[in-house]
C-alpha cells in the first residue's frame, strides 16, 4: 500500500528501502530462501493458524508447538534492540 499512499510506483520504493535482496524478494512475493520463515511468521501472526504453519515448519523439521515458542522467545531481545538498549 506504500505505492498508493506515496503515489510512487513500487519499483521506485523498492530501490530506496534499505533491505537485502532476499528480504525484498520475499516481501514482493518472489522466490526467496526466506519464504518458509516468512510463511511461519504470517501464519503465526494470523492467530496461530497451525494448519498453515505445518508446510513451512516441515522445512525446519518443527512440529506446531515449537514455532510458537520460538516466535515468542526472542521478543524481549527484539524489543531491546529496537529501543537501542
């Protein structure tokens, strides 16, 4: 929706966003090594839709419960990094 809000084509916005190429690819919907991780994150953020988690979780040999625990475990660290602590 950035293109609509900024009235700039997404192709121009992507050039200015400081992300690595794999991250940009997965966000654009292109093939990426990060796709399984992105799918896990999206499924979990959608209310822990465990049936959607199963296929990408198999890439990491996880069962449904570990992705949830793994998702929440680094949250305090992420908040610390984001706040500059």
